């Protein structure tokens, strides 16, 4: 019995609101995003395909890291050297000024009791020398607890240039000389400036009031800062030039290696396209030259082997074609004699009559085999021509199921056709109707043979499904019989291959049906694929493009049935 399952056509979608037009700004952003995406894809493609670009970029990146580390070390050493030298100079000069101040204080008369005048007299020559030597001076009186006390200092100098931590260090008499880094703030001609510097402090005792004063000498580090900036610019410039040179050298070196490889790729592509006479140009005696010689030798050997195989294949095809044609004449004669014997078998004894029936059966199978051999020889010779028409696969499935209903009933097999009726996407494709129907007939008869023995009460089932989408149409045939062992799905289309040679076939196959079906599907630019699991049956799927040899990316029907769970790897 044939069961035709036809899903109802889907209702047309309700008309929706007309989409609004995107504004110029949105359209501009969309175009920009698409352009950016296309540029990114081209960049990634170039990166994946160009070993030369990857080598050069990797070399430049690694060189940049090395240059950065080396430059940082050099800058650090230069900075430390400049700072240490400046500190030593500042400390020595501050010690000299302090010693000179103490010498002058020792020579002061004991009758001088004006501490303010004595402080100014002491600071004035130091300030004057500082203006010529490039440092500034603060002579601070003892602190009162809220910072630096009364002080005599270089005009324009901000007394906050002395760090509070250093001032607290000299809060008590008897503190040893000390220094620290600071920021020297000054106001010159109404312009405030701030520059890094070193402040050195030491204590002095004025005879006028016998109190301890602190002498701060602040030495700017502007010259060292300029020197360090100059060294930094020089290192950056040298590093940039070095990276450019490394990139150039890397490009040249990799080009010397990559160019022969690209030539080898081009020659290999030409060889793959059938231009077997292509060879690489050999220059020199280095490793690349030896590689080119080995490649040429390999190409020569391949050319010789391919020509031998082509000659053998040509001889084989000619032999098959000649034998097939030559057998037609004697087969016709034997067929006529067999028909006579078969028609007269009623007058024979039972043994002779049975022999006549067996002869007729084997003649039918031999004739089918001869037709298949002739068809295979035409495929091998490349003389097959398609008679293209608009073909409805749903109708092909129904006709095939109806034609083989009697055979299915004999095997107690139920044929089920699942084809959409009046679908939104018709199951129509440009195809050679005779060849497609031959494929479907072959798949259906194979499914009936392998569906397993059924009973009238519980018949075996063969499901024929038809599907379509915008780009392709497909038809699948599923049985629930013995199935295919692992690896047999790829071998089932080989010529004269059978999953079980001992199996008795109802239709008397020749072993060439699936091979011819695969050639027919390939001729249309389609796919013929098989799936099977032991004990779970098998499924064969034919997928055709809407147009002959049109683009085919996916099939509308699944290859693995929905009721089967694939094992997790």
C-alpha cells in the first residue's frame, strides 16, 4: 500500500507595515560599516595567505620589543648617570659654600648683636654667587612650628620650593647636611616657572643670637633634563630607523625565500589543472635550487605515471565499449532463441521447462548488465548529453512509488511518500527527467530489497521524502532494514560493490545502479549521498540545484534522519 502524506500548504503571511526608509545618516553609517568590514576581511585574508607579511610583521614586532627594552635600559642608565653626577656636584658645591660661610662667621666681631643684619650679610654674597653659578639660596631662621621661619632668599624664589620633610629634618640643631629632589618655583619678570632640581641643606650658627639657621642651596636640573630629552629623541629616532631597516631587510630576505615557493605553488596549480609539461626554473645550486630540481623530477614522474594511467583507462574504456557492443549481436540471437524456448516450455518436461525459465531470467539480467555497461562506457567517454526540462520531483516520487507498489506488496513493504502539496517553494528543478527517474527507481528498489522481511500484519516501511528551498530541491529514500556498517556509506557508490554479496536480491541488480546514479547526479551538478547505521536502516539523498550545474550550498532535507541520535565523539 502507498501512503501519500501531504502537508497542508502554509497560509500566506499577513501584510505588514511598509518598512520605513532609513535616513541619510543611517545609510551612511551602514555603508561605512560595510566598507570597514570588507576592508577587515581583505586584511585578514591577506594575513592568512601571505607568509611574507607574517614573517616581516613578526620580525618588526620582536625587534620593536628588543629596541624598547634596550632603549629603556640606556635611558635609565643615562638618567641615573646624569642625576648622580649632578647630585655629587651640588653636594660638593653646597659643602664648599657652607664651609666658606662658617669661616666668615668665625671672623665676625663679638660686638655685632644684630641677628637680622648678620643674616643678610651672610646670605648676600652667597645669593650673588648663586646668580652667576646657577643656583638659588634660602637662609632660613629657626622654625616656629608652621614651616620655614624668617628667611633671606634669592629674589623671586618661592620658599615652598623647600620640601616640608627636609625642613622638618632641620628643626632641631645639630642635624647633619642632607639633600633631596624638589621642584624649584620662581617668578621672573612676572612669569612663574617650575623646574626639577636638587636642594641641599646644612645648618649654621649665627654669633649674633647663637641660634641655628639653615642654609638651603637649590640647584636646577634643567640642563640634565634637556640632555635626557635629547638622548630620548635620539634613541626614538634611531629605534624608528632601525625598525624600518629591519622591516626592509626582513622583506628582502623573506622575498628571496617566498618567491621560489610562490613559483612552485603556481606550477603545482598548473599541473593540477592538467598542464603536465610545466616545470620550475632552476637557478644556482643552493637548497632552493635542489628543491626545484626535486620538484621537476617529481612532476616528470607524475606525468609519466598519469599518461600510463590515462592510456590504461583509455584501453579499459575502449575494451568495455567494444565488448558491450560486440555482445549485443550474440545476445540478440540468444534472446530470440530463449524467447522461443520460454514460449514453448509448456511442451517440455519439468526439468527442461525450469531450465528455459532460468535461461529467460538470466538473459534479462545479462541484458540489464549490458545496458548498464554501455551507459558506464558513455560516462567514461564523456559523451553523455542532458535533455533538460522542468521536472517536479514530487511527481517523480509518486510515479515511482506507484510503479513499484506490486514489488513492495510482494515483499510486504509499505511505501510512504511525504511530498508537500502546493508548497510556497515548488519542488521543481531543471533536470533530465529520464536520468532522475532512473536514480529514484534505483534508490526505491534498493530500499525495498534492504528494508527487511515484513509480514502482512507488520509490513516493513520505506519513506520517500521530497523537499525544496530557494536554491535546491531534494528527494530522500529511507529504509529501516539492516543499514550500513561504518565506512560503507562511502563505498556504496563503487562499481560492482555490494554490502552483502550473499544477499538474495529481488530485482536482480548488476552492481552498477548506484554508480550510474552517482554519475547522473554529478552530471546535473548535484549530490547523491548515503547515510546508514547497522540495525537502524539507511538513507539515500539526492540533491539537485534549481538550475543545471547551478550553485549548491546545502540540501533542503537532512542526511541524518530526525529519529536517529548521532553518537557524541
